[in-house]
């Protein structure tokens, strides 16, 4: 199934050395985390949505997923924890519970009581796109989760909110004291068409749409009272084994000499990250009271490829 390969893109993330801007904030600064995104941040939603009764779990609901920390699969696309887990820990908050299911791969029907959401909720779904299904349908591009886009995730958030706060001012205060993790979201908008053989030039045309979708989501949440956002950019996708295989070439010039990654795909990721940062700066100027932090996943991850020996690889 194509989806398996697409989801596998994220399996590579080594999260424990992420140094995020968030560490400048002391424990207790935030009462909760609300998270939107894809497999970089999914703590169990996709597993719940894909798990069928009386069938074996999907591959990411089996070992070695989860083996090093939770000691059983939780739906995270990792053998250990994700960036969101480390952020929660840093802030003295519990692991952010998935909106769907319980994160318990043995019981996909288990739901969460609203009490458990007090520390926040995670709407991220592995394979999710920033843009809605229609965008891809119009272009004949099949996607994995047609109803888990950023727009859908915001809808779920709005459905949950009344169970967490009772008046507009109450909800405003809840959001003011929350950290919003906006992403990583957007790389699947590029991964699906690229892995389906669409040209980089065509997919580059999607960038303004993706950036705009993320910008709109942030402004929507600001209107509801949210103040603090952490917005990760695209990783160096030209280093992913999937693309190294798809774009393999006998022409050495296609690869970056110091990293071995596909040059034009990493340039694409950098272009997108530049556009995203321009959008974030624009929103920051419009809303001076907000704090919008860009998380540079690209730079952190490319270090691994530049000097793997520093990381014991
Ligand atoms: C799920 O089942 C496996 C195998 O029986 C077990 O090792 C694991 O601890 C269970 N997970 C949870 C969350 O109970
Ligand atoms: C799964 O979770 C549901 C809802 O919390 C619960 O009613 C049910 O007993 C659980 N099943 C198992 C096998 O633990
Ligand atoms: C997604 O949408 C389709 C068609 O509208 C529907 O059949 C499916 O149940 C939806 N899935 C989820 C997870 O909401
Ligand atoms: C790329 O092609 C070369 C030569 O055919 C091969 O040795 C190498 O394993 C391939 N790399 C990938 C990632 O498929
Ligand atoms: C190759 O990658 C390194 C590390 O990211 C970067 O500094 C350099 O500019 C890249 N070289 C080219 C030709 O793009």
C-alpha cells in the first residue's frame, strides 16, 4: 500500500536532541498543550482511526514501534518519544493525549474522558495534510487521510472546546495559558504528490497554499485567545531514504557533496521554510501580543547528515 511508504517518511526522526525555543520558558508557564499536525506529533490518532476491529494492528501499531520508551506501541511513529513528548515533559505537563482513542493499541475503542484533556489535546494525525482533501481531489492526487487536514483538526478542536471551558472569557483564558504546537504540518502536502511522480516544479506551486493554510489556522486560534505558538518547518526531505531511492541517479551532481542528500529536494524544503517564516513574521507583526516561534527542524536534522559521527551514527 502506497500509504505505508508515505508514513514511513517520518520513521527516521531522532527526537532527543531537539533544542527548542521552548526551553526558555519555565515549568508551569503553560497549563496545556494543543497540538495540530502529522506523524511528527501524532500520539495515537492515526492508529485509532486505522485500526479495524478483529484485525491485526497496522505496522506502526506493532513493535519495534514504541519499544524503547513505552515498551509497547502507542501509535507514535517512533520507537521512543516524539518532540511533543519532550516539550510536555519540559513544561511539567503529562503526555498530550490523542483526541481519538486512548493511545492504547490494544484497545482502539477506548475513549478519553474530558478530564484527561485538562493538560491539552492532540489532534495531529499521521499522514495529515495542511490543505483540505478538495485541493488534492481537484488535481487527481490521492491522499491518505481525506478528513484529517488542518481544517478538520481545527474543527475537532472547536468541538472539544465547550467541554473544557464554559464561557468566552473562560475559553480565552484557557487558550492564553496554552502552548499551541502548530505542526509539523505541510510536508505531506508535498510528499503525496512527489511520491506519486509529480514534478518538483508543480509541487512548488502548492507552497503558497500550504503556508496560507497554516497562517489562517494560527490567526483563527489567535482570535479565540491563543497567544503562544510553536511552528516547525519542513525537515530536509532530500535526505529521506524514500526519496534517495526514488531520485537515485548516476549523476553525482544531483547529491549534495557534504550530506549525500538530494540537492533539489533540500532546496525545495528550504524554499518552503523561507516562505513559512515570512508568513509567521507577517502574522507576528499583525498580532504583537502573540508569540510565534519557528522551530527549525531542517537545521537540526541536517546536522545528523553532515556529521553523523557526532551523534554516534
Ligand atoms: C498491549 O498488549 C501487549 C501484548 O499483550 C502488552 O505487552 C502491552 O503492555 C499492552 N499495552 C497496554 C497499553 O496495555
Ligand atoms: C476498551 O476501552 C473501553 C472504553 O474505555 C472499555 O469499555 C473496554 O472495557 C476496554 N476493553 C478492553 C479489552 O480493555
Ligand atoms: C472520512 O470521510 C469519509 C467520506 O466522507 C467517511 O466515510 C469516513 O468515515 C471519514 N473518516 C473519518 C475518520 O472521519
Ligand atoms: C542508487 O543506485 C546505485 C547504483 O545503481 C546503487 O548502488 C544504490 O544502492 C542506489 N541507492 C539507492 C538509495 O537506491
Ligand atoms: C550541501 O549541504 C550543506 C549542509 O546543509 C550546505 O551547507 C551546502 O550549502 C550544500 N551545498 C550545496 C551545493 O547546495
